[in-house]
């Protein structure tokens, strides 16, 4: 893991703001992604009920879709003391700030590799729909581990290599499925052919790395996380406790 990925700069992400709303309306996988965000919000809600108050950090928050869910959740959502939401894309944060006006929420235009964090200060760190875009996962895990309190929880998800077949075939059809696979495997060669490279970058294939469930579990374990809840229907969603 930790291979270098293209299209990971602030300029790229500011010029290509990703907002999953459209995607969620077009295929079965969209429903699944919605479920994962709900699952994340519910999990944080459950943790809040057990504590007096909690401090949340969200990495790669994009246009603030998870934050929206957290601040409007029923139950123990009012125990959230603060949400620090970080994204490398200034343009995504413009949209997030327009939507969200809550004194507990602070947005930061920073990269996961150099954001200002207090060690051992977060109860929860969330990173949804983004870990597979980060070129240096090990470094990100190390930062998250340092930032979490001793019993803190890290919640994230990955597009799963073995789940890809099912959702691509059922969600977008066979022709697109084989095109995707071919382009995915051609990524490295495509760097030498600028027009193809640009196409791959804008399609998202170039900036996505696919891992198996086994690889993900192993890497989390090596960085001091113990999975306490997961879902692996298509993606691998997990809530992992700092050990
Ligand atoms: C697919 S979007 C997911 C956004 C959001 N988590 C959601 O579920 O709606 C990936 C996000 O990761 C952000 N991102 C990519 N690399 C980053 C980095 N190094 N540091 C911080 N954010 C990054 C992008 O700007 C983008 O908003």
C-alpha cells in the first residue's frame, strides 16, 4: 500500500469538486454509499450517547455531506462539542460553508498531510470516500492514530477490489465494466500519453487505488487500530478503535 497516485494536488481537487449527490441517484451503488454515510452518522451518534461530549475531526470532508448528517442527527447529536472538517479543495469548502452554519463546525483548507492537529484530542476521526485517493496511507494512519484520544475511533471506507465486479456489472453494465478494468490497469502506461492521462484523471480512475479486504485489515492492524464494526457488501466500511 502507499503507492504514489496522480491527481492528488490542491489544484486538481479545487478544479474537480466532487459532490456525490448526482452519483447517488444513478445506480445501486449510490444507495449503498448513502447507507454508509448514515451508518457513519449513527455510529458517531451511538458513541456520543456513551460520553459527556465528543470532539470529531473529519478528513477530506468535501462539500460537507457527512457534517450535515452529524449536526442534524437525532438522539445524542447535541453531545458533539466540535467538528473540525478538513479538505484540500478550497472550492469544495466554499460549498460546505454555504450549506453549514453551526458554531460547533470549523472548516480548514488543509491537506491530511499537514493539518494542524492536537495529539490525543479527538474522540472520532472520520474519512469517508477518500482513503483510496490518498497516495500515502501509512502516513495518514499515523497522523490519525496520534490525533485520537486513547479510546478514540477511526471511521472510514474503501472501494473494495473484490466488490468492484458486482457493483460495476450490475450498476453500470458490462461494457463500462470492461472499459473501467482496462483503464484501471493501464493507468501507469497512460502517464506517458497526455490526452489519455487527462481523460483518466477526470474520470476518477487514475486517482483511485483498489485494495482487498485482507490488505486493508492488515494495514489498519499494523498502524494500531482494531476493527470493531464493519460492512463489506461492496465497499469496506469500518469503525476501528485505537489500541
Ligand atoms: C470523493 S471526495 C469525498 C468527499 C466527502 N468525504 C464525501 O463523502 O462527500 C474526496 C475528497 O478528498 C479530498 N482530498 C483529496 N486529497 C486530499 C488531501 N491530501 N487532503 C485533504 N483532502 C483531500 C478532495 O478534495 C475531495 O473533497
